[in-house]
């Protein structure tokens, strides 16, 4: 699987391309500028792109970045260039949570995620050393999922995750590219790697029904199984929601999953219906 590039980075690159211009010529001389703003409540991140150009070409281009708290420029004590680490920031899908979520840029290894939030009416930064491509598990907007970790952005609670596909691969994809939903008890993750449904043979007869294969991951035991599901009856499994208002949303599919407790108190998926196992 290819390494995931976050939607925020892609959106920032597109904005930068448009703000600074794609060519080396200009119809006039002078200075042009454009701002990209990510904001939630009292917190704001601003990337300002400036281009100085002559009649024939651009001679100077720059991007400056800043955080603002209550309308005033802000950085952590002793780190005046803190904002320069980031290309853009996202925020929670829950509008009641005052937070900015910023992934470290190309110059930082290993990749991390920084949470800027308000605590006791003061800004606070938390660094999550789990990569920069986490995604929300639902619209409650408190829990992020990474390859090997759940993280609560309000309480800093961490839950270890085992068995996620390709989690140990150096360039393995992040859950953002394949995760469909998480069980309420956070012990099961539903993932998918089929991009196109297919018609399969069943009971020796060619059927007309289309199917997908889901990977059901037990994140406590670190085990997974592949199960066939009907795409004909559950076409919403391919639903997708675009980013909006600085929010990279969780997979929209989680809203239609139905879970039921088994005899051991563990959440089991009942919708969509899991059919026979698929051989590995």
C-alpha cells in the first residue's frame, strides 16, 4: 500500500499553487498575497503566501505561518518559530471542541501530530508521537485512530492497537485510507481494501450479486479475518464525505454500522451482515 498523504497537506499545496501562481510570468508588477486560515474558537492558524513579481516573472516568493490565540499572535515559550513546522491544521468534527490538529511537516522525522487546545483558558500544546495521519473515529471528535494507537485529544488517554494491516510497514497506508468504522468498545476496527465491488460465484452457480471483502481487526488480540459482505445490499460501504470547514471527517460509513454485545460483552458487527470467511 502506498503511503498516505493527508488531505490537509493536499489542500495546502493546492492553495499555495494558486496563491503564488503556477508560472514564472505576470501581466503586471508589484506584490500579491493570499492567506489560508484554519480556525476554531479562540485558536487560529494562518499561512500567508506572498509573491513579488516584475512584468515578466516572479522574483521572490515566501510563505509565513503564525498561530493566534484570542486574536493575538502566539507561540510556545522559547519556540518563536513553532508555527513554521506546519503546513496547515485541521479541527474536530465536533464544533464544541476548541482544538487545532496539526501534522508535522516534511522536515520532521519521525512524523508526529500536535494538538493545540485551551486548558484553564490558556493555550496548551500536546505532541502525539504516532504519526501525522490520524483520523477521527466518529463525529464526536474526541478520539483519533493511528496505526497503533487510539488517542483522546481532551484527556490524553491512549489505547494500544494491535493487528492493523501494514502497521509495521515503513510506507504502509494509514487508517485514513482504509478504515470504515470502529466498534463502540474500541476493540474492533472494520477496514476495506476493495476499491471496486465484484461478482462472485456462489454454490457453483454464477450469481448477479456484487460483493466486497471487509477485514475485521481485533485490536486487542492483534488478529484479523476477512469476511465477504453484499455490496448490492450495502452500497453505502463506498460512501465518502469530502473535507469541510477545516475538518477532515471520519469515514461516513461508521454511521450505518450496527453493533451488538455478545455473551462476553464484546461488540460484534451485525450491519452489514458478515458472510463466509475469505481465504487469506
